[in-house]
């Protein structure tokens, strides 16, 4: 049983589900205690700008400026630039807002100057008043490519332009063999008492992190706790449930999430929603401690309450 004030945690996160969970954790753990490792497999270029959707979602959420309706993008956003881009017949399927553009313009400029994505993210976070370390998983491009019945496409084309409708056959990561966990991520893993896998999409938000050379070994060396992104057999939002069926021919359930992770990384603990209480015994039989609670991270107050339950459970596990 570890004292909460001494616990050092690394959270693995994608976009919305990850951001919602870390927004709870960040209300309870100091910047020394919590580091957040974020998927960059979604990163892409658009309008000549370098976009990092999951980093932005986590940054904006922790800065308290994300759009609460969508969970991504900014509050009080306008789209005047987008309107004029249409005049020039520029693509408009990725609806960048005017304020959001400032982030992408700055990131692109700083990357062109030769700064690493880690350094650029640190500077943007500092300007936005985010104190917790938001760490891109790697500095090199490592892009998720969706191989679908309609052909191969980069992840944002699949996810946003095609609205995740093409049937997925498999995924691959372009650049993964040249990519590496950043020194900051490695340091965070080494110092961690616990790794929390947020309720993010296992295939396109967490796997890109786990696939990086050496990541599995570093993560397996620590107690790992995961929260299910699947509630009552469905994704809270997005294609996670559809991906279970299409990629691994398995019905989506909290149990499928647990066994998917447990296959690569022995889970010390797993948190499922009250709706899935009937799965508790089956998951426990895999040798995992299971906690049943509300896991719908609807607003910052609920996010904090759920983070309290998660961390209380965590302190018993480590
Ligand atoms: P994305 O990059 O924006 O797709 O975000 P993530 O991969 O981090 O999160 C997507 C996953 O988060 C989906 O599978 C959702 O089911 C899950 N999710 C979103 N909100 C919640 C929530 O409040 N509770 C839980 N348990 N899962 C959530
Ligand atoms: Ca994402």
C-alpha cells in the first residue's frame, strides 16, 4: 500500500478518452507525480501545417480551454480562416478553428527551426499554463496507416474524412523502426511506480506507444493498471468497438479490452464500468484485480471523482 502523495504515475493517452482521464488525475497528482505519454500516430500535415491531434486534445483539456461539447478543439472557436480556405478550393474536411490555428502555426514554425516535438510541446504547454509534463511518445514521425477494403490511408483521412466507415483490415506504423521513445518518456517510465493506460482506443491510441522499440519491456517492468474504453459493449465514442470486430474478430467488451492488453502486458489492475459488473469474475480469472465503478468521465468534477477511485485502487495495487 503506497501513500498517494508519494505515488509517481505515467499515464498513456490518446485524445478524448485519455484527456478526460488525465484531467482527473492532474487534479490529484502534482506535476512531479504525473507524466502523460501521448500518442502521435495521428499526426499529419494539413494546409502545410504540422497537426498533432492527440497532443492538442490533452493540452487543451488540461489548460481548461477545450470545447466541452466535442472534447477536442477550443472553446469560443471561430472558423473565418476555414471559410476563406474554401474560396481557394483548399480541403475543408479537417475543420481547423481560428484560435487552434495559432497552435499549429507556432508548432510548425518551431519544428522548422529544428526544435524537437517534445520541446515544442513543452513550450506550448508552458504558454497555455499546463504544468504537468505532456510528452509525445517519440520525436520522429510514426504515422498510423489504416489498411482498409477501400485502400490504404493515413489515420486522419480514415478517421475524419472517411468517418471511420471503410472496413479495416489492419494497421501499420510508418517510421516505427526509426522512431524511439524520447529520453523524457524513458525517464518517466524508469521513475514510475505505476503505469495507467487511460480509457483510450487500444488499437490506434495505445498500440502506437506500445509498438515503439523497447516500450513493452519498460512498461512490463512496472505495475500496470488500465481503464476500459468500452462500456456495455460499446465505445463511448469513436471506432474502438468496430475495430475489435474488424481487426481481431472479437466482440467488443470490457473483457476483450482486458485480454487484448493482458496478452502483451500483465495487467495488475483493470477498471470496468458498473454496467459491466457481470464481467468482473471472468476478468478476475485472468489473474487481474478488477474494480467496478462509474467510468463515464463526463465533466471535470466527475473526472476528479473517478480519478480518486482509480488512485485509491492504484495505491492498493503497488
Ligand atoms: P481519440 O484519440 O480522440 O479517439 O481518443 P482516445 O483514443 O483517447 O479515446 C477514445 C476512446 O475513449 C473511445 O474508445 C471511447 O470509448 C473512450 N472514451 C471516451 N470517453 C470516455 C469516458 O468518459 N469513459 C470511458 N470509460 N471511456 C471513454
Ligand atoms: Ca486520436
